[in-house]
């Protein structure tokens, strides 16, 4: 009987440890930049990037603007984590992914075109080797009929 109670107690502690994972805030329309903590066991810090954002894609665009601005000023951080209404946003060299947790599975939402812009994955043309090709061409050099 003691072994059973001990087993149930250990299982309950294990479940509570899983529930203490950092969650994205649910503030309506608020886009956050998530700064990972440097110390073990500390929660990440949240900085407001924009308010009144109607959709998660708009928040991703604001985070991408911030990322590019920092790179232009000499920054080296090419990967950004954001949060919007209970979901995390991950921006890297391949595009934008959404996830419910910082370490769990991620949904691929926006891909980078050949010129670095973000677009829906189905809208991107690809070369024979699989690399993305720029979606829009220069109108001055486009062939005329």
C-alpha cells in the first residue's frame, strides 16, 4: 500500500513539474518579444513590441521588422522568439513557425522567398534543386509580349 501511495505521489509531482513550463501570455492583441533567460530555471523575459495586433501574422511581421532593424544596427541575433495570445512565434533563416510551448512541436506558417521576404509556403516558387526563387521580378526587366 505504501509503495502504491509513493508511486502516485511521485507521478503527481512529475505532472506538476510539467505544468510549470513557461506559457505565452494571453493578452489580447499584444505582441511580445521573448528574451530567453541566461540562468537555469528562470522564466524568459517579455518585452512588448506592438499592441492592437489583429492576427498572429501581424505580430510576426512586427518581430521580423525588429529583427531586421537590429541586424542593420550591427546585431548578430538572427533568430527571434515572440509571443501572441497564448502562442509562441519562432523566426529564423527558414521562416516563421508557431508553437504552443517553447520546446514542443512547431507549425510552419511563413517561408522565406529567395530574396528573404516572408510569404505563405504555397506561394513560393522553387528551383529544381528545391531552393526558393523570388516571387516577384523587376517589372523593368520583365519580358513583354
